């Protein structure tokens, strides 16, 4: 099966500075791929290049279509939902208003999709009338993911969903993400510092260092590599 997302010789820039240096990467249809690496490795920049948030060169194909960066195509309309680091909750809106905003591309399906999200995230159903700013960090992360899923994407792009959260909350969120991926066949591209957990869940993994892919393969193969275990997994 052809990958839903494929990067070929992707370069990404902040201003004139090249941050990502010609990487190749693929996300299988219905699969989960994780990007690993230390801070500054280029992981977030890669996600931003995919979503058209920074200048890029090289080829990006989504669902068999080559994206034209000069045309600044609407990634959301194509079926890519991006949950950036920091969650981006609309703090002055209620939980339900946040979800309705996420479903703006599919207004006719919004009521059913909201109920579906409440099924995945029961705590959001309990908090539906609370403002986003009154939620805990874990609840805000759940809301950010649910809001992205309201558009029924084909690819969910997650940037550091565990950042700043307690381990128990992180486990809960990743279990829900794995369930959604499995039940709805949503492909997932994940950037995550918790390498142990990410490699347990993912099918494929790429290791970035200073903007280069230095290792790639099945998640299990990377998790079993003694050099990677010592450098990134802590054992």
C-alpha cells in the first residue's frame, strides 16, 4: 500500500537558515510513525514544513498528490490535522465551542462528531460547558486532540502531546490515540520526547540529529538497537 504521506529530499528553513537537510520520510496509510531526536534536531520544523508553516524545498506528497507550496494549499481541507506543541486551546471558549470550531469544515456532521469525541474523551463530556482555560493541562491536551479529530482527518500530526503532563495522564492520552488510530484508521505522525512509549505504539520510527535522519526502520528495530537504547532510551 502506498504511504499516505511521503517526504523526499525535504529541506526546511527559518529565514535563510536551513534547519532540515534533505530528509526522506513516509507515513503508511493507517499507521503510526514517530520522529525522535533531541531538542533542536528539526522534528517540529519538519511538521511545520508539512503543514506549510515554514519555507520548504523538496517534495511532499499527501494521498498521492504532490503539494504545491507556492500555492499554499489548505492542508486541513486535504485531510491533515495538526496539533502543535502547547495545545492551543481557545481559553475563552467552552469545551463544546472549541469542538464546534474544530468541526468548521464539516458543519453538518458536527453534532455526531462531538458525541463521538465525548465517547473517546468522557472527561470532556463532563466539562462541556467549562471554558477551555479552566481545564487541567491533560484535559486541554485531550481537547486539542479531539478538536483536531472533529474534521475527520486522514492524517493526525501530533507535536509533543506528553509535554508537561504527569505520566499517568500521558498513558491515558496515548491509549486513546492508539484506539482512535485503530478504530478510525487515522494515520498518525508523532513527535515525542517519551521515546520508550512512542516506540511501543508506533509502527515505524525516524531518528533525527541536527536536521538529518540518522536512523530509520520499524519501531521495534530501533527500540532493540543497543546504541539507540543507550543514547535515547536511557538503558
